[in-house]
C-alpha cells in the first residue's frame, strides 16, 4: 500500500471540488482497485478493497461514492454489461455523477422474485415497460434503475425475464415514497406506464435476466451509504462530501437501530438501575452472546475468503443470525426500559432511540430475504434436506396458477 500512500501524498488536494477529486481518484485506479484495469480499476484481488478503503480513511481522503451504484450496478455491469453500456455508465458511477436504484421486488413477487409480472415489450426498436415495483431504496433520487421485467409470458418463469438499465427521469416513471411504522420514509413504490428503455440498455441476453439478477443478488450486502470515517474533514472536498452524505443518508438514519443496538444494553441497564434484576441480566446475556457468536462466524467467513476459499453457508447463517440478534436485543431493551420503551422522541429513553429500535428490528427479518427463506436455504444447501416441492418452474408462466385462479378453485 506504499504506492497508494505515495499517490495520496502527491495528489490529495482538499481544495478541489468533490467531482474533481473523484475524477482524479478514478483516473488513478484507486477508486475501484478490484475492477479490471480496462474499466478504471487495478485488477487487485477482492481482499484489497477493504485495505484500500482503510488507507484512504487513515490518510483523511474522501473515497468513492457508496450505495446501489458501486455495490450492485457496477459488479453486475462488469460481469454482464456490453462494452457500450459499460463505457457510458461505469465512469460516471465511479465518480458519483449518476446514482442508481434496484427495481426487483413487486407487491406479488418478493421471496418468489421470479414470479414478477412487470413486463416490457419491443416498440420502434426500444422497449416499453409497464407495471409496479415496491420497496425500492434510493429510487426517489436515482438516475438509473436495475430493472428485472418479464419479456416472455410463454417461457417458464425463470426464463422469460430480461434485465434492463432503466432511465428513471422520464414521464413514464412515477416514484412514490412509502412511510414506515418507525416514521421514516426510506423506500418507494415505482410505477411504470410505457416507460421507454433504449434497445442497447439490455444487460446480458433477452430472456437471460435471471442469471444477471443472481449476480446482483450475490452482491446485495449493503445498499445504504456507510458512515463517514473519523478524523480530519477539512477543505472543499470534505464539505461537499459531507453534504452529499447528509442528503443520501437522511432516510437511513434508523439503520443502526434495526440491528438492535446491542451496544446500548449495558449502559441502559445501568442508567435504569436494573443491573441486579435477574430477568434483565438473562435477556442481556442472551443478546450479547448471540451477537458475539455471529461476529465470530462473520470473521471465520472473512478469513476463509482471504484464503481464496469460495463463499460457504455463512451468508445465510449470518443473515439469520442478524435477525436473531436484533430480536433478542429488542426484547432486552423492552425488559430494561419497560413501558418507557414505547415513548418516542425526547420523551423516551435515549431521545426515543429505544422506541425506534422496537419499531425497526422487524425489517431485518424481511429485507434481503426473509428468515423463513434463509431457513429453506440452510435446510437445502447446508443440511442437504430435499428441496421444497415446486409445480411452477417448468410450465409457461402464462399457465402458472396465480392468486385469482387459485381463489376460483
Ligand atoms: C426494510 C426493507 C427493505 C427492502 N429493500 C428492498 C430493495 O431495496 N429492493 C427490492 O427490490 N426489495 C426490497 N425489499 C423487499 C424484500 O426483498 C421483500 O420484502 C422480501 O423478499 C419478502 O418478500 P414479500 O414482502 O413479498 O413477502 P412474501 O414473499 O410474500 O412472504 C410473506 C411470508 O411468507 C413467507 N414465505 C414466502 N415464501 C416462503 C417459502 N418458500 N417457504 C417458507 N415461507 C415462505 C415469508 O417468509 C413471509 O413470512 C425490502 C424489504 C424491506 C422490509
């Protein structure tokens, strides 16, 4: 990493604009060190990403943008995008000049994503798309959407799908924010009414969208922006970067709370003078021990990846563990704060943070695959149990029974 340190010493200039700095960082290859050199990277192994990010933070330099663009769109385009599409979109994704959202889930297609019905058909050489998506993080400020749509109702459900890059800023696209029970509005529903997609915005093959979607899903680890590193934040670059972060992160302020805030359990028990209550002690011990074992599992997985081993079952185990930790922590917080846990805002403990925890932890058991779906994956792929019976994967999608037909029987 001496090469990066030398480069930063010669090139970091806090008086540049954020865009000027990000362009300079991108041109050096350090903005995306694990990308292929031809797309602005340095061909470094996956393990280099966190090392480079740490070096940038330690030096006090602003890093590349965060969010759906870098975490989902870029890896998907790098694997499946055409040269034309990648040339048009990757450089501006790397500098943060364009932003992205993911348009997968629908009201009737969440766990059963391949059952989606938003459809696209060819017209005048372009594609016209109609239908509805839901739960779309960042759709309210995105320039482009990663869209999975049905293009063939006569093919079996996984084979009639096509993956598109949809330009969001057009009359056929309407984005409506959804307000959650914790008071924040972090997600959207998106309606398409003959929204237009240029012919060359297909990613992969027409009808081959499921394969491309699996690449996106494999990278679906974090779509909300991460925190600003501690340290010096001086100069124009940081001013603009912090402004950008404030704007992008505002809808996700509650994300730490949805993980259960295990870190607050002991301080809150002390503040409420309940540390000698046997039930409270049991609840805290349960949540903390679950959190520690989950962290060790994650560390074992990271160590295995560093050694070049393929991802194992730790992904599903980790996802399920994070739900269990969040729920156990919420129970412990309720035991500590008792009825005060229901008070929101400044009337409640920690300015309403405890109430926000109780209202936010259910999200962990749903987002990114429900607990039940994770258990199915663990059962089938880890324990080797037989697969769930399925009647709908070989029929043409048109003939797959859907809710109204099911009700008529
Ligand atoms: C906070 C949050 C953020 C999200 N962000 C995004 C986003 O950015 N982009 C996006 O596209 N989507 C997003 N989603 C959508 C999310 O992926 C879906 O909500 C999730 O996959 C579940 O789908 P569903 O809501 O349709 O529930 P369903 O799939 O209808 O499930 C209903 C219930 O049935 C159970 N179930 C379903 N199938 C099975 C089965 N085979 N075996 C056993 N039980 C089953 C489920 O576990 C659940 O309890 C988000 C959701 C949440 C809550």
